[in-house]
């Protein structure tokens, strides 16, 4: 009795320990990715030609003035030190100063635009999930719809946001007048109305990708042997589809959806530009031409962090969906 | 036994014949479109009715007509001409990106598989980090370093695509590496690079080809987006992504032809590349 | 058990006659089964024996009506007098859920990896409105019957945590759970470790006999089939070539293919006897108009190449060979590769 209890306890703690270790290792990997990637961004921006001090110093600056500005901007210290300085400011929300708008901090510039962009991205993510799954499930569940859905998604996959934008604007905004052609709106319903076309434009290609993956993985799953077992046991087709096809296909579907959402923030920049929306993406693009690199750095880091966090969430979701990933020695 | 065989077992000749007879229309259309696009890009000066940069204020923002098939833009340039000329830069960019990324990705992947160990682990780790950079972000950094134009986005996308190609090739090469014949090559005294080039590479090549063609499509999209936001090719050059952006003012004034003409060229060309890539991938799979 | 074939007149549990099956391969129908006929009486075990590709697995798929889309069948498949191919949805579901059960070759592929063993076992019962508690109790009891000692713990585990042998026992338990009348086992031990094969086979055999289930047992191993079945049907290229009582097939085999199959078994006693039928097995769709075995048959004559022999009764066998009576007891294969050819000439000169 005591013996079995003991072995049960040790087995339990062994598994928990393994799990904790796996989580820690994964988080460490994520943090490392963020640090290396943001440092790469930092280094690239620091290596950019042109001296920001020269831009600030006005006409005919004296060397003393330049040196003073270098010191003010911290440019006289080594790159790695400056990077870790910047990194240590992150938890406090200190993203540095804008060089172009001298009296506003980067955080001040990001703040109001953050909401608009997040609204757009979340809106698009919801559309992708709903439409992509709907089209994918239709094509995957009904044999007759497989061909048409494959054709539809192949075309939609080739429609980038910046091409979808003029098509949607000329058809639904200028043609039918259902939606505004530019701007982001204010207040929830107004924003919803303004951002519908941008969200559609942003969603369309990703939607097609998700639909394609959903359709093909449903079909692959349907052909698998365990689905034959379930059918052979006389389960009703709807139950077989829900419990054995859809449930198993959820694993690849969630992977692709996660990658989609992870890349959405970067894609949003293009769509913001196309619809004249003042968001994080347009701010970044403007700051590139204005050489306001602290702003570029902040938005770029945000994009990277969003990517890493999303992929980590998907990994976590996977261990929920796939029991084989939950235990040691399971399939990798 | 051979003498008494009354019904010869013929399997391959008729199936091959059948494949040709009911050739895939989508594939044929895709190949034709790709060929046409390349032809247009090469022979644009011969085919185009106007000079792509010739402005004509009197004929600005016209609709579709016999003189101007796709109408004219805000400064009176012929849109059809610019669409034809646009094929040059619009296709050159993706080709450059894919050539660089495919070469780099394949070489890295095969080297990683051959050497294994720390080199393979390091590469996998670096690829993981590289995946965190969306193409547009790399383009932004590249433009910061090299300035806008064709070079910066091409470099950025080559860097962005290398990990994807490397990952696909790596797993295929890994399978190949562990096949018994590679070991017999080693035992026969062939050198490592020779085995990689003469034996592993040819076997992963169909997959590389499929991946490259598909990447042509996505790099056309990404390069278009980069031009569209103003980080790539600069006006007054003709390039499809740039033309979509150029047409925005006219679009809001009710004449969307420039944006739409360039946009549809992008869509159709990408569909053609993707279809071609898909079929090549299917064949590569059948082989493997 | 009853080792005689069913008395004439009484309906057997399963009757398959002149079954033909076409399956689309890249849009073109491809013949998989030519002419499959056999019967299985209630409580009787039939072995379907043949090389891979002979159509034995496909035959079981027809019995379960688990066929790919676009498959076309011809001929009769009767279960208890009802045509399986003609059942409507409701009847088919009832048939699958309570009359027939199948044990698959590879339990790891046949059991959904994302659910626990308990969920897998109780799923079918729960569908029949059995309460969760009762379903679980029955599942645990059955797991114990198939020799799984720590059944409650196994119920909570996932398939990947069980060995292949254990998983196949789970599969057997699940087949017994709904109390079917017919059990189909498709090479149930080939995917398992050699060490557990015998155990699993013994459990399957024991469970079937205890419950008096009819069994259709697919294997390529004639000796194994002879050990656990009452009758054996030998299949080749989508056709049943011979059926006979398992007990005396070894001595009385009539068809040249059956004899060849018996001769090519590896023998632990005499290493020199290892022999293979010359040529490669043909698929059903490659067969000519004559007997499907002509190309490899040392006794083939013009008639064999021109006319396909029907399955007919010779002695107490069913055999599809034109020369069955003539060759009876005279077919011998020898280890020497040339022997069959000489033999051919000899018999042709008779």
C-alpha cells in the first residue's frame, strides 16, 4: 500500500516536474527570441546612415553642439549598453523620446493609435476565424463543395490587402455607399462601421489560407483509419464528423490560425495606409521616412512581441488539444 | 513462364497517354499566363502603344477608350502601357528574391543536415528567431539601411524567405540523408560535398522547385505591398504595387481603373504562380 | 465448434456470392474484386487467406460497407438474409452498431488518439443511450476479460500511453462491447510485436468462442488460419480460388495456388524446403480473361487462359480450377526452381 502510494507520488511529481521544466524552457526560448530579435532591430536602426544629431542641430552646428546632442541622445555609449538601457525602460512603459516631435515621448505617439490598430486587428482576426472556418468546413464536409471552395480560396489567397482595398472601396464604399472609404471613426459602432472594409481587406487572404488548411485537414482526417472505425461502429455521421474529424483537424487549424493572427499586426500597416487610417502601421511607415527611429523601434518591437506571444499561446493550446504532447515520450 | 503469358501487363504507357489527353486546363492556363507575363516584360517597348512616362495633361484621368484601353492616369499617362511596363519591375523583384532565397535556403539546409550537431541546432534556432520577423518589418529595416528602391525590399524578402525554404528543404534532406544509399556512398569513399551535390540535392530538387514557384507568388504580393506603402520602387517608375497606390486619388474621385488594372494583374499572376507551384508540389510528393 | 459447412437450405449468417467491386483510382474505376463467394454460418469462423493485394481486406470493407466514395459493387452480400449493400442509413447504422464489429490491423491508427481509452470504449454505448456509469462499468469488466489488469487506470489513459498489444486488447474489448453476432478481424496481430501476437490471438479466439460469434478472419498465414478457423477461403487477385475445411486443407488442397501457398511456408524443420511461387502476384485489374492464376501456374493450359473457371464443388471443397479433378493429389512443388516446369511438361503430356 505504502509502496504503491509512494510510487504514485513520485510518478506524479516526476510528471509535474517535467511539465514545469518544459514550460520554463519554452518561456526562456520566447524571451530569448524577443531579446535577439529586438536587438537586431535596434542594431539595424543604429547602423542607419545619417546622424540624428545633425538633423536636430539646425544649420551650421558647432562640433560642441553635436557632441552635446550625442550625449543627450546617449549616442556616445556602446550599442549594447544603449540597447539594454532601452530594454530596461520597457517594463516602465518608457520607449524613449521621439526625435521628430521633440516634446512628445514615443509612448505618447503610440497610445492613441494603439486602440485603432488593435480594433482593426481583432476585427480582422474575428472575420478570418468565422469566414475561414465556415468556408473550410463547407468545403471539407461536403464533397460537392470541395472543388468550388478550392477554386475560391486559390483566387482569394492571391488578393493582398492593398489590392482588396481599391476593389472594396470602389464597390462597397463609392459604388453602393454602404461604408466610408477612408478614416477610422470614433466610438465603438462608428469604428466598427469605418473599419469594416479595412478589416475585410486585411482578412481576405488570410481567410483563404485558413479555409484551405481547414478544408484539406478535414479531408485528410476524414480519410484516416480511426474515422473508419467510428463509422464502422454505427455512430451517426454528424457525431463522427464532430467528434472524430473536426476535433482532430482542430490541431492543424489552430496552428495556422495562430500564425495568421501573429502576422496580422504587420499586415495591418499596409491596410491602414490603403484606407488612410492613422494607426501604428502608418505611424511606423511615416517615421521611417522621417528617420524617427525610436518610433520605428517601438512599433517593430511590438510587432515582434505580438508574434512571439501569439505563437506561444498556440503552443499552449496545442498541449490542450493534443494529448500526445502532454506526456513525456509522446509524439513531438 | 514468359512464353505462356497471353495478356501482357501494360501499365505505364496508357496512363501516360491518358495524362496528356486529359491535361489539366488550370495548369495550361497558368503556364500560358506566366509565359505571357514574361514575354510582356521582355518585349514591353515593342508591345506598348505609348511611352510609359509620357504625360498629357489634356488627356488626364480618362476612362476606357479605343485610344487608351485601360484609360489614363492623373497626369495623362496611358495605363495599359504602364501595366505592360510594370511587368518588368514587378516580375524582376520576385525572381531575384526567389533565386537568392532558394539558393541560400537550400545550401543552408543541406549543410545543416550534412554536418548536423551544433550547426544544425544553431540554424534551427536562428530560423526560429527569423520567423518572428514579418516580411514588411524586414523591409522597413532594409529601407532604413539601404534607402528605398528595388535593392532594399529584395534583400529584405530574400532574408524573409530563406528560413521558409530552408525549413522545407531541411526536413526533406533529413529524410534523404538517412536513406541507406547515402551510407553506401560514404562507404564508397565519396566526399561529403560530392554526396550533397550529386545525391541529396537532386532528390530534394523537385520540392525546391515547387517551393520556389510558390514563393514567386508570395514575393510578388509582398514586394507589391512594400512598393504600395512607399518603401520600394519609387515613382515615376511603373510597378504594379506602386500603380495601385498611385491610383488612390483617382479612385476616390470615381475612376478606379489604374488601381484595379494593376491590382488584377497582381492577382492573376499570383494565382498562376500558386497553381503552378501546387502542381509541382503534387508531383514532388508523388515522387517522394 | 461446428466445423461442417451449413446444411443446405438454412440461411447462413453471411452469404457473399459473386461479389464484384470497382474502386475509383484517379477518376478511373479499377477492379478490386472479381468474383468473391463464401458463406459464414452463425458461430462459425472463416479464414480469408491470401497474399497482400489479393482483396481480402477489401472484402471485409464491403461487409462493413466502409467503402471509398464512388465504389461500385455487384453481386450479393447478405447478412442474416438482408442485403448489406441495400440497407438504408438507419438500417446500416443499426447493423454496424449491433450486429457486426471489427478488429483492425493497426490499433494505433484505428483508435482516435485524442480521446482516452475509456471514451473510446464507451462512445458506442453512450450513443445507444446507455448511462455513463453503466457504460463505464461494462467497459471495465470487458477490459478485465481481455486480460487488462489495471482496467480503471487504463480507462483514463490515452492510446499513445499503451503498448500495441494492450491497445489491440482494447480494440477487442470494444468489439465485444456491443454484443455483435459477427466479428471481423483484419490481420489483428501483424502490426504487433512478435512476442505479443500469440497472446492477442489467443484472447481474440477465446472471446469469440465464449460468445459464439461468427468470425471472418483475415490473414496471410495459412497455419494461423487453420488453427483458429473452421473453414478457409483462399483468395488471389480479387477472387476466391478455393474453400475447404481448415482441418484437412493441408492434405487435400486442390487448387495449384493453394498447394503452392502451402509449399512456400517457411519450415522450421527443413530449411531446404523454403520455396516461393514463381512470378509476382497480379492485382485483380491486371488479370486476363482466363483464370487469374494462369500466369504463375505451372499447370496452365489453353483453356485456363481463355476461360475463367467458376467456383464449383469437388469432394468437400469449393474450387475454381478447370483441372481440379485431373490434378487431384498429383501437384507437388519442389525446392528446385526448374521442377515445376518439368512437371508442367509431364502433366501436359498425360
